[in-house]
């Protein structure tokens, strides 16, 4: 109990002074460190604020550059898309022209084949493999060749339209993505420290697994542009090719059409000349038939006319046999009567022989008349087939030389003959 109530120890004055000095030194050291920390903190704050402002400014500049780059590619893609749409619309027009051209060739081909079928109905010697038939066959082959060429051109045009649409789809998709990216980056560029919608996000500093490098991004859009340019150039070359094909095939068809028409005209002229000559010969034969019939009549009358003298001579000879006795003499009248009978018999025989010859000639002339008439009918049949059936039918289908743009698209034209 006495120990618990013991007074605390007392220090010496020197110890008191030393303790105070220690407190002074420690307080000064703490204050000095605090001042340095405050100064360092202010410097750090200023440095970080400067760095942050610089970094944010640099980010804004990069975003602005990125926006300009995206706008450039968006404009580039938009221009290529517009060009591709325009050339695709042209190709659709060319596709329609090719389809119309193909459709318009069906009737000319049908008419050419019908003409060949009609001409198979020629008869006799006129069923000849003449120049008209050769040119008609060549015309049918030409039309089929043109149809095959137009079909290939149509297939190429259809395929090119498909490729253009594929390139257009890629451009539109890229443009859509560029628009979304432009909108997003524009929003990001407009943000500042006082924007109301800024906030913290978790795990924001990460690389998306489906992200691409800048080089890949550039290659993607550049590839789309190059593909669009390629398809556009291919389309322009195809348009020029289709123009040449349509023009050349139209010229070939018109030229062959003219050749066929000329062959028809020449063939008709030759057939009509032959018919007219046959008609002249028929007229002469008919005149000769009339003359020969008259000759036969004359010969028959001459033979009949010989019957009277013959009967007279026979009666005289028969009557003179009744002379009596020595009066039954072979006198001069007797011999002359006998000679007369022989003469009349001989002359009648000659007349009959001539009549037989005349009748043979008359039959020959009649046969020749029938043959000439049949041959004229053959020629008339040929003329009817070529002039009435074929040429009139060919005039009903006309190759059209051009549309409103001056380009042949197949079809009908009032002042072209084929």
C-alpha cells in the first residue's frame, strides 16, 4: 500500500530541456515532411491534370482524325455504291433488250422454217435445191447462231448483275457499319467532363475477341471498293460487248434477209420467165393441134373422096366383064381401069398412112399440150408458194434496227423488210 502511494519520479532540468527540444525537432520534421508532401502533391496534381488534359486532347484529336477517316471511306463507299447502282440499272436495261431481242427472233425463225416447209410443197422438176432454199437454210442457221450468241450474252449479263448485287450488298453493309461507327465516334468525340451521361464501366480496358486491326479494317473497305470497281469495269466492258453483239447480229440478220429476198426475187423472175415461155410454146402447140386436126379432117375427107372414083372404077371393071365372046377384050380402057384401081388403092393407102402419121402427131401434140399445161401449173404453184405464201409472210415480220436510244433491241419496225 505504501508502494502504491509512492510519488512519481522527477526529471532533471536538463532532461526537461532535452525533452522539449526533441519535441520541437520532431514537430519541425513532421511539418517539413508535410510541407514537402503538400508541395509534391500539388505538383503531382498539376502534372496529372496537365497529362490528363493532354491525353484527353490527344484522344479528341485521334477521334477527330478517325471521324475524318471514316467519313472519307464512307464517302468513297457511297460513291462506289452510286456508280455500281447506276451501272447495274444499265445492265438491267441491257438484260431487257437482250430478252426482247431473243423473243423477237422467234417469229422470223418460225417464218423461215415455214417458208422451207412451204417450198417442200413444190412439185415435179421445181422441187429443186435452188439458191432460195440454200439462202433460207443459211438464214435459219444465222438466226439460230444469233439466238445462241444472244443467249450467252444474256447469261453473262445476268451473272454480272448477280455479281454487282453481291458487291452492292457488301458496300451497303460496310456503309451501314461505317454509319454506326461514325455515329458512335461522333458521340464519343462530343463527350466532355461535364457531360451528363458519363459513367464508370467495369472491365472497360479490354480487347474484344471479334475486333480487328487497323490494317485489317483498311483492307476490308479497300477490298470492297476494289471489288466494286472491278465489277463496275466488267459491267462497262460487258455493256460495250452487248452493244457490239446487238449491232453486229442485227447487221448480219438484215444482210442475210436481203440476200434471201434477192434470191426470192431472182427465183420468181426466172420461174415467171419459164412459165411465160412455156405459155408461148403451149400457144404454138395448140395452134399446131388445130392445124393438125384440120389436116386430119382434110385427109379423112380425101380418103372418103376416093371412095366414089374407086367404086366407079370397080363398077366399070365389073360391068365390062359382062361383054360377050370376043368383045371381052383386054383393051386399052380395060388396062387403064385396072391401072386406075391400082392408083386409087395406092393413093388411099398413102392417104391412110399420112392420116395415121397425122393422128400420131396429133396425139403427140395433145400429150405435149397436157405436159405444158401441167408444167405451167407446176410453175404457177411455185410462184404461188414463193410470191404469195413466202414473200408476203416475210414482209409481215420486220427487224427493228434500234430503240429510242439508237440501239437495236429486237422487235418490229415498219420500214425494214425481213
